[in-house]
C-alpha cells in the first residue's frame, strides 16, 4: 500500500513540477515518452507520460514504455525509493536482481536526475541583526 501511494505521490509531484519548476521543465525538453514503475509480480504498476513539457501519471501498466523499473515487491520498492542514499539502494538492488530495468538504461539515469528537482528547496534563514 505504501508503494502504491508513493507512486501516486510521485506522479502528483512531477505533474506539479512540470507546471511550476523551470529546472524540471528544462529536463523535460525534447522528451516524448512513457515510462513505468512496477512490482515484478505485476500487482502494482503506474506509468508516467512525458509530453509537451508536462508529466501525466496513470494507474496500471503501459503498453510500450521506453523504460520500466521493476521492484521485487511493494515493500522493497518503497524502501528503495525512500532510502536516504537512493543511488546506492538502486545499485545494490540491480546487483542483487531485486530491481530489474527494461528498455533504455540512459533514460533511467535521466529519470533519477529528474527526481532530484522534486525535493523542495530549503529556504535560507536570514539572521536578524542584534
């Protein structure tokens, strides 16, 4: 359930960032593709459509995604995507075959770079003069 919610929230965050975040929009420039995140047993799947500098998220599997990332199960997917060191968690999962990548691996790297724009920036705290 947590993984399903995480994928839904990821879709919401990417949709908002595609409307409001200039850096995020720059990463979408020239992209027209569909990608998918799912569990290997097929119980959970969500696909994301990138078109015209926007991201749209839909429930279920895509018919022909440009790339797909499959996690061994929902709990593992949630743990990996919410890990403090996501890059290390992904690399270990791929080595252990708990994560399977289908399609274009360079797009997976693009996606990982895209997600760094979803973390809200911390506002600088101004110190008041005493």
